């Protein structure tokens, strides 16, 4: 019987739906041995039991699993093993790199970047200019139509 509270046993065991009974038992035992908590042990044991005890239950789980699901990519793992390198240290990089010369630096671009970072234009605050105008208007607010039309 499928239990909706738990994930698909094929997903828990990271097996394809084409896995044989021997592969299911072997993977279940391997994951059970590597489990870090009692809950994980119980989950791996449950997944193994679900797939090996009843053929109809296994078929139901197969139907709800993605077709051709692969939880381990052997090609990718082989690529990683083949191309794994030791971490690069600063001393190793400095050893293989020649020191910089004057020709390596674009002086115009460097100067442009420095000037752009140093020059800052402050935003103008127009409020003091509006309130301390030397011009004293003849009119007071609110304006009448005659003031607007005839000036």
C-alpha cells in the first residue's frame, strides 16, 4: 500500500525502477549501515521492505516514479575523479607569473577610473535659494485675476 506521507522508495534508495531485488536489498543494507540517525535507518528499512515484499506495491511505486530516473551519474563522477586537482596556492600562482611592467598598465584608463571615483557632485538644495530671494514680489498670495492678466 502506498503511503503518501513518505517519499517514493526508489527515490529514498536512489535506485532506478529497473533495479533488481538483489540491487534493492544491497542498496537498502548499504544505506542502512551508513545512516546517521535512527530515523534514517527506519526510512531505509521501510523503503527496502516496500519494494521487496509485495509486487503490486512495487508496481504502484514504479508508476509514480519518474521514468529513467538516475540518482547517480557515473559519467559525472568519473569526470570529477579524472580532473580533480589540488587547490592552487598564491605562491604557486606567483611563481609562474612574470611581474607587471609599465607597458602592462593602461595609464589613461587608470587615471579615468581614479578621477571618476574621486569627483563627486553634490546635489543642489534649491530650498534656501527660493526662500532668501533678493527680489521682493509686489503681489501677495493669493493672486487675483487682475494681477495675473495685467502683471
